[in-house]
C-alpha cells in the first residue's frame, strides 16, 4: 500500500470513529458498516487483492468453495477427554486431555526413574498448550496429531474463546488483562494436571499467558515446570508494532482503532452481520496476517479463517487494550534455568520475529528458531518445523524418550494409538 493510499485510509478510519460516535443518535448501522470497512482496509492492505478476486471468481463460486473446504477439511477435528476448570471470577474454562498411550509408558519412564520411584510410577510429564488471540485450542492441530499417545497433553480454550465461557468479569465491564489469563492457566493446570512435571507451550497471546503465570506463580515454575516453548510471541512493547503498514497507516490504526473497536463491540449483532456480508474482504485480511507462504493449503487457510471469524467482535474489542499494557520482560528470568524453545516466523506481521529475538537475548541458553517464509500462524503454515523443534524440546526435558517415534505432522486420525 502506497503512502498516499495510506493517508486516504487514515482519513476513512478517522471518519469511521466520528460516525460511530454519532451512531448513538440513531446511525449505528451506518456507523458500524463504515468502521468495519475502515478496520479491514487499514489492517490488511489487502483490498486490491480481494477486488481482483471478485472480478475473476463469482461470489457463488467462492461460497461453494468455502463450503467444500469446511466439509472436507479435517483440521480441528481432534478431540480428547473433556474437562472444565473455573477461573477466580467464575468463568468456565474448557480443556481436553490426550493421555499417554499405556503401551509407551514404561519406555517413557525409563529404568532409572523406575528405580528412583520404586514400584510406584511417577506422574508423567504433561504438555500444556495455550493458544493465541482470536484462535482456539484447535490451532495446535498438527502438533496434537503428531504427539497423541506419545506424551500427555492438555489443550484449553482461553476465556471467551472456543468452547470456554464468556468472561464473567467482562460481563461486569472489567477489562481483560494478561495477568487474568495467567491466573486462568493456573486454574486449568490445577484441574487438569495437579501433580507431575509440566512443559508449557504458548503461541502469541498464549506465550504471554505463560509469562503471566510465571510472574504470579514463580514457585510453580520452580517446582514443576521442566521446559517452555514460546511461539510467535512477545514479552512487551507491542504498541510499537507497525503491522507491515507505512507510517501514515500505522499511526491511523493506533489513533482510531481502540475507539472503533469499542464502538463496534457495543453493537456486536450488527457488526456480525457486516462480517458475514464482507467475508471475502476478511478472508484476504486473515490470510495476509496469518501466513507468508503463497502456497498455503487452501483448507488450512480456511481453517484459520473459521477460527478467527468465530471470535465475536465484542471479544476482539475486550482483549485489544490488554496487549498495549503487556510487559512481562522481567518474568522471563523465571525460565532462565530451563530448556526453552523460542520460535517465530521471519515474516510475522503481528508479533515480529524481533520480539522473539529479544526473548532469546534474555534467555541465552534458549534455542532460537526463525522460520523463513512464515507468518504469524507458523504452527499451521510450517507444522513440520514446529513439531520437529517441539519434539526435540520434549526429548531434552525427558517428556519424550529419545527413541520415541513422533507421528507424521499431517496425521488427522482421531483414534488413540495402541
């Protein structure tokens, strides 16, 4: 997007805020429509590509293609033993457990650990996966498919995402904070894995959640955590991210987006109708900010689109301010003596890889992996790389025996091995 076009977009976005404010007098439908378009154009810089697609492919054909991908794509189909935890404000948090295959347990424990623990087997290592903003536990589909039966895993949905309940505190107009997410993770751990060693894996907001957990419960990290993986995340300074926009565009976003999101969240019903009407535009936006490769499997791209578009606009609005306040740089010290994986896509526009490099600088013994031709959803875009480095981390922590075979990352079988 050129500098001049960015200035035009800035003007449109500014106008959207003014119209949204005027909406209280009765123009909400028009206000939310203009604001939604403004956010889409500013955030994506993808309108030209979407317009080209509209000229070459009919709307009916695009709708049929989406339906075909939805019915054929197996992504997000893996399910485990369901459970519920409750946050300190009463929010219901949904999680699923994939248990260790009993046939693999003796090998995983190893002769030395059997001698140390005698006849009673020690609790297995549990790997807890935390997902990012506007996603769900299903975003770890490929890694979950590869690790099923090899190691005990817990996948959970953050508050107001996926199958978890809407935040109770947010119903009282209390803001979402990263600190709250850290306490939510603690509640899930207490319910799903109250004993035994832990490996914590977080993508984007999920990584921030892990940092908030460490900040508030350092004794848990010290006593139970044996490894950590940070994927496409940041310890702070997110207010400086430019989202791949020129100066005029990013300044417009920072100036108007909080007000626009708040206005949209107050008329979520109208906005959701607008999102459905502008599905093609949002599909282009999501693809631009999720992936960097040109040859991403269309079914994977559609899977990501479904997760993101299923997040209600008022939830998007509730969470957004928390990221500017996020600063957990000092909390990283709690991971200094642990095996740590820091991984990011080089072309991530949401949490640029420089943020991962900054984390690795503070954890000099961490393994830093920068994946070329990868965007924000690197675990879906290049699952083989993420799964390979995660399997190596699990081997180093003792969660997975050195001789274990991790299944192919593309497996979508829902049956437990055994």
